[in-house]
């Protein structure tokens, strides 16, 4: 079974992965052991800035 691609931390804040696995293969990959060991990704939100131009 193919492993999911490793994320590159130096890339932009948006991630995109083209899946070439069927839904069944994805479900097969996520065994109970993998689910128990899984850690959520750190969520990085953009810094608040000025609103859209022309809206005061």
C-alpha cells in the first residue's frame, strides 16, 4: 500500500494533495493503530489585517 506524501514545512500555508488512492485504500490505510498514533496538524491562521478596501 502506498504511503501518504510527507508535508513540506517550508511550503506555503495551504496544502494540496492529489489523491491517487481509492476511498477503500484510504480507509484500509487508517488502521486502529494508526488512528491512535495520529496527531493533528498545527493550524496556522493568517494574522488579522485591515479589512477589504473601501469598507470602513
